[in-house]
């Protein structure tokens, strides 16, 4: 038996298999007291569809996709060879959320959904949108003036703030982003250029969220996007599963007992990967196996999965620092909502050294020409860590979710490359 706790303390990379996974678990696990069902996932996708014509108008980069914000599912044979993953252990794919337009990260999914859901509710309540109306009307002065009286706030290590801030400002909201210390300077600058107010906090991500939440409750016209508790974010992320299912079908990828689908998703607070894993579980049941990938210094989700029911430990409790170059994953304590949703669904967790992130980032760039940020490289360790596992068979498909990178400045990307050993 591997000693998971000792590995955590030693900051050693490891694979943990979830002993509570129950392939036959009811698909509707309660999340935060409410029980989302597949209809919610579809409703989120429909909502994004209703807003698409407006988004195509607000963001020139969305004109070609008619306002749809999606990413390719791509086979990456050159990366598979470079990594040394033999064909007998399955086929390697990338779900390229690093290329998601406007936000440049997976946060486009949940983050945009929550801002748009709130905008929709306000617009209907204030009579600037009819129930079956044309959403492009929300770009008109009456709607924008109404949005301008309202504020959207969020606490973030960077990417969630970029998604929420840019979308909220584009609709005309006042937007405030509370940033923690590890947030990168270029992310703050980009937000300021978009008219977003950036408030910097001295502490970690958790403190930035807590302070933002506190300021927001005092203001009835403020909507706080709560990364640790939001069902709207969760459901927004889950809609990715519907699109992935269609992409797998279009590329003749079968998912069944002989062809397990293994999905590796970088995990911070846990909202994004849990939403997606939950969605995939609705669609593929026992044949999908989702693994979350975390830095060895910030394995908050693994820590929570090991915790006694009712407790909420932090990575600091294991003597870890929460210091990692994977800024999107530098989270000390997991979302309880996400952990609860994953208890019987999650296949496992892998933890990764920062050096491995840089090495895989460089390998992916050299082999496939893809540009990702360090957080987004975490999943590539998964297929190799599962080498000895029965799931890693010739019929398996390994999907590595690359979660961010599009907006990383060139100079910053070159620095990432310099940190690889290759
Ligand atoms: C936010 C983020 C994640 C993880 O999402 P959580 O909801 O925090 O778990 C992964 N990768 C990148 C690049 C991110 O920005």
C-alpha cells in the first residue's frame, strides 16, 4: 500500500485511486444542498447559445464562431511518442481549452456562464429583455445603463478574474477583481485595460476570496462570483461534457468497457474539474474515469478527499507551502461543494512536481506546437502514472485537458520554455 499521507508531506509526486468511487452511483449527487440533474447541464448550454449572437457582436474574435466559445479535441501522436506512452496503453488526445477565446482558459466555461446567467435574470426582471427576445438588444443603451448600476465581483488567482472581469465589463457592469499575491502582473494589467478595477490582497487566494465576499455582501447591487460555493459556475463547466461527447462521436471514438475514457484535468479549488467530471459521469457513467492533477505543494483536493467527514483541512496542515508556478492551481483548501460532488465519481488524483509541468509544457510545444501555461500541463503526468493500471489498455483513450495559455505574453512563454530541462 502506498502511503499517501507520507507522500503528501514529502511533496512527492503520486497517484491516488479513490476507494469511494462507485461506478453505479446515482448520477444526481447532491451539490451544496441542491441536486443538479442533466437538464441543468443542457440548460447551461442553451443559455450560452442564446447569448451567442450578442457575444459575436461584443467580441470581434468570436465573429467566426458566431459567438460560440469552444475548443478542439485533437489527437496528439507526436506528443504521445515524445512522452513515451506506448500505443498498447491507449491513444493520447488534448482537449484544447488553452485556446478558448476571450478568457484564454477553462474559466470561460463556468465564469462566462455565471455572468451571463445573472445578466439574463436582471434583464428579464428590469424589462430590457423579453422572454423570447433577441439578446443582441442587451447591447442597447437602456440595457447597458441598467447593467452599469450593478457590480460583478470575484476573488481569483488570475484566470477566473480575467474571465469574469472581461465579460462583466463588456456587458457594461462595473467589475471588481480581488487578486491574490501569486496573480501574474500581466493578468492584472490586462484587466485594467478592459476597465476592470483590480484590488490586490497581500494574502493567498482564500484571503482574497474572503475579503471580496465580505465587501460584496454589503452591497445589494453587487453579485459576487463565489469560486468556492457557486452552483452556476459548476453547471457552466459541466456543459463542456455535452460538447466533448459530440466531438468524440464525430471522431469515431467509442466509450465502453473495452474503450475506457480517461480524462485528466488540472485542479485548483476543484470547481472546473468537478463540473466537467460530473457532466461526463452523466453521459458515460462507469466508462469514464476522471483524474484531477494538482501541484505537489497545492494538492488541496487530494487533502480534502482524505479528510474526515465534516473537516476542511488546508495543504498547510501537511507542512506544504502552496507555492507553485502553476498560479491557477495555487489553492490551499478545496471547494466543499466540489469535493462532495466528486466523492463517489472521481477516479483519482495525481500530483505533479513543478519541474514536470515545465518539461511537459516544453515537450508539447516542441512536438505539437501548442502553447500552454504551467497549470495547463498538469494532466500530462496522468497517463504515465497510470502505466501499471489495468485501465491503461490498447482500447483506452486518454484525454488531457489543457486548461489555459492563449493570452500568455510571448516573453512570459519564453521564460516558461527556459525552465524546462529538455
Ligand atoms: C482555474 C484553473 C484550473 C482549475 O480550476 P478550479 O475550478 O480552480 O479547480 C485549471 N487550470 C487553469 C489554467 C485554471 O485557470
